């Protein structure tokens, strides 16, 4: 399996084309509409609701992005859908809502979040929710996660959907909830083959890692996160085939 070329040629907006001044928060439907209008791909995050649905939200708690507090996983999808995002008229959308909105018009990169960031085995419920949401979706879509267990689970649930690993140097100071021994293991990207991954989305500050070069030579596509200036983009594109960006208007390829 290969990542479709659109994921390598269309700059990918990080959590949509969000802009606080325009009342478009991250992972809001307005941010996704803006990305589609500008012709950018979309990266978004999914968490699990209390009733087993995939909802589009980055954090595992509501505190930062809403006026509510507590775990996302303690609320049903319907309850979450009634919670407004800060500085916005939007509410927390379900993955199905966003798939319906995007309707295949731009490539969609779904990051499956590991609530708690322990990076251990999962119960499979979030993977199943993502797989259900994707049934019948005809647009270009790919899935990725920092936790390889999510992607290994999706391998059998949605075998035709391109899979990738979101990767990092995994310095323990940056991952306080992940056991140090797990950080050390993940830094080596050992699960690429067992996950059936065809791409990596790696921290742009660590793109010279030799393991990336080895996997790229074996056919893996290399994306990167998160670019916030044209200067960072120029540096990243010396290695990465595409970028996930925010905060500036990434140029479209000629």
C-alpha cells in the first residue's frame, strides 16, 4: 500500500485552517470549511466518547478548548456535540460530521489519539469507532497515531485505508505520561512493518534521524509536523515530502 499522491502534494492544515481572530478554533468545523475553501488538506484528531463514538477533539479533557471541564471520555457524543468550543459558534463535532462536511474534496489525515499518552495496548473501541465512521467514505483518507497499537488494530478493521505512525524523538521530558522505557522503544520506530504502515509523520525538528532515512529508502513516505513558518518549511522539505502546518499560508506547489 502507498499513500495517495495528494497527501504528498497538498499542504496539510494542522487541525484545520484554524484562526482565533476569525473565530475558527482548532478542530472546529469552521476551520475545516476554511481549509477546504483554500484547497488545503486537513489533519484532525479523534477521541472516544462515553458511548463509543469517534469525536473530533485533540485533548483528552475539555478544559483547554471549552468552558466545561473533565474527560472527553466521560460524555456521550450527543453531550459533546452540545459543548461549544471557546471563541466560536461551533461545537465539538463527531468524525461522521466532519466526513460529511469534507465529502472527499481534500485529503483527510486522521490522528487517533491515545488518551493518557501511556502508549500501551488499547481496548479497540476507538479503532472500531473510526472504522465505523469510515464505512462508505469515498474521499482520500489516511489514519495515523503515536500509539502503534491503534494502527495495528486498524490494519484489520480498515485494511484498504493507508496507515501511518506519528513519530517523535520521544524525549521523556516531552512525554511525562509515557513510561521512559516505552519512549526509548518508540524512538526507534520499531512497529512500522507490523502496523503495515506506508508513511510516517515525524517531528520536523528530528528529521535527520537515521531510522527515517532507512524507512524512506524502503518506500515509506515522510510527512512532518508542525511547521509554523516558511523558514521552517524550507528546512523540513529538504527531507520530508510534505508538511503539516499552521499559523501561516503555506504555498501550494506550482
